[in-house]
């Protein structure tokens, strides 16, 4: 087993990996940019090294520097988390060349599955159903020739990368040439690869993914599905398991297809096989494989009772899985809400700056993966996600009730967050009924106007006065003063001030500008 692991990431995922390492008796090494020097993962690690300035290319994507730190610290393995270097073939190869274990799939599998065209070909050969489209990359002329055979509407999709970049919707033949050029240019800029292919556009459709684990001894298992259809502009915002539309029979076929995909690609470690599910035909189609730990992995951990990071580390160390598919038992229901510093009342624009006070929820069935604290500055270089709130219940109604309760307890003062969005979504009758699809947020769901309470402005003045006083007398007392203030609100019976669309975290920045 490894003695020391460098975590090549930041924020909540770095902290989450380090906690498992500590449980396993493995020492950890943190890396950080100059703007992240006060982050919790830096404080939690056994060792920490600055690797550059704020921009990712100068720090978290600078893998020669990260490997230099790994050698200096004596780390024998690197965990990439998600994002940044987690799916970079060249990083996995550089780790191998340096004699450092990359905790993830082998470079050949990353390369094969990172290119969506080669992944499609592999799945076709393995008998895994794929969305109708082109088998290879296409230019504008070839796209115009092949598109009628695929049918409209269709998607122009980047062969490399993910995250919704390099994708264009095409409704007719006269849109193809320009869409190919734009998608290719965006893909080249984002991934260094301008290749694109065509795929039939399915709508309405559900985005269903299956968690897999595979070891170096030929064993592979699937750990159930996650529903990821709640998306805005191809970005996931809420995930849950089990899906409301997947029957036991379909689940069995989907998990078998995911295991076949893993074996066909020579996959090792944790990964996610993503599918599109057509509710009308009850058929599913291979979309892609994420060759890393997913943001939403805690949903699966709740249901199957496993620590996926521990599994990753054990597999990377050469150990067998130690359990079979028949040993996988899924219990209850789980939901994850991504808590981000963005304003849902202003087109979800990022909300950056200082978090003056934070109080995170707890209680039965509640998990918070977070790295924020009172006084932290949210930099503009990185994704605005602050934390992940995950709730488990014996069934979906209980999981929803717990999530609503936990969101109501979540207090963030200083930046806007998307908590009001999640609260409104969980109250939407269509979500409650499980009737969502990948276009639901962009087309059907609308945020209601910001709710008001007669006491809101009084609370605003109180928050502003506390912050003004503590700033004049030193920032160290901000958290304590706000905590005392919050207790005072509760003692006065103002429970609603800590819930939903009227909490300080949604209005705090504007209130301070108006009153301090």
C-alpha cells in the first residue's frame, strides 16, 4: 500500500480524498496556488507546496511542477480528483515515467475513452448500443453529406473533452457548415483538438450514468445508476439515485452494458459510463465514459455503503476488488445538490468575493462535502462550486424532505448562492413526480421572483451592523458575532430567516452595499 499520496487538486475534492487517506494511514501532500494558500485542504494535508499563481495553467494544470513536488515530497502516488488533470493522458503517462502511480485508469484507456469517436467504435464492437451518428470525425463537407442519413435535428459534438464545450444543435442542412466551424473552433480552444462528429439529437431524453469499478485482475462491477438529467447548458446541477424511470430489468441491462464497456476498453479503477435513455422507446444509448471520480460519487456511496476513493486507492495499489456483482446491494435513495457561488435571480452570474459567515447543515442522512469557511475569499480563476450537499432517505420522498430541510439550514453570508434555485426545484411538481429531462431547466423550469418577508430589511440592517462593527474591531470576531446573531434570530422565533429565498446568503452583498 502507498505511504504518501499527492492530491493534484483543490477545494472539497482534495479534502475529501485526504480524509480517506488519513483513515487508511496514508500521509498526504497538498498543492496550492497563491490564491488558495488559506484553503482547508492546504491546512489538512501533512505537507503542502505552492505550485504557482492563480490561473490554472500556472498551477493546477502545470503537471511538470506537480511531479517535481511529488518527487521532492517522496510521494509514491498521485490522486487527480476530478477536473484539471484527471483525464489528461499526458499526465498519466508522465506519472508512469516518473515511477509514480497515477490513481486512475491506465494511459491507454484514458486515451481510448477520452476520444469520443474511438470510444464509440469500441462500444459498437463490444455490442453496447450507441446513439446513431458518424463513426469517425467529419469536416463541413462530409457533415453536409452524411447528416440527412442521420436525421434532423442533430448535434455537432467535439471528439475530445466534455463539460458541454464544442457542442452545437443543428435543425436543418443549411446550419451545418457554420455549426461545424464554430464547434471545431471551440473544441480546439478548450481541448487542443478541433475534431468533431455527428450524433442524432434525442429529445426529450434522460441522462443516466452507471458507476463502475474494475481492477487489474479482470474483475469489474457496476454500482447502480445515477440520474443526471437536471442540467443547465449541459452542466449538471442535481443528481440522484435511483432514477425514477429505470426499472429493475432496464437497470440490469444497463449495468451489464457498463461492465462490458469497461472490459472492452481494458479499464481499471473507478469510472462512469454515461447513457442517454429515451423514455418513449425505453431504450438506452452509450454516451461516453468519464475516466475519473465524478463530482456526484457520494450519491452512489450513500446507496451501496462503499468509499469509492478507498476503492480507487486499493485498485491502484494492485489489490483485487474483493467483492462481486452479486454482493452489490443498493439501499434507499440519495440526492446531491451542487452549491455554487452564483446568482439564480441574475442569469446565474458568478458571485465572487468574501464569505463573511457560513453555517452548514447536519443531522440524519445529511452529508456536506465542502471546503469553505467564514472569511474565505472565492477566487475567479476556478469553478464557482462551493460545496456538495448530499442527502439520503429510505425512499425518494424522504430524501427530498431531508434535502429541503438541509438547504433551509444552509447559511452563507457574503456571496450569492444557488440555494434558492434548489429549493424551488425541489418544490416543482414535475421534479417531485420524477418527470425531468435534459432540456427541463433550459426550456420548462422558470425561477419564481425573489420572495420577500416584512422582516427582511430589518435582518439586513442587523447583518450589516454586525459586519460593520466587527470589521472596525478586527475581522477575527466576524464568525462568532454572526453566529450569536443567528442564535438571537432563532430565540426570537425567526426560523424563516434561516430558510429558503430570504436567507442572508442570497442578499447579503447587496444589503451591505446599501447599509454599511
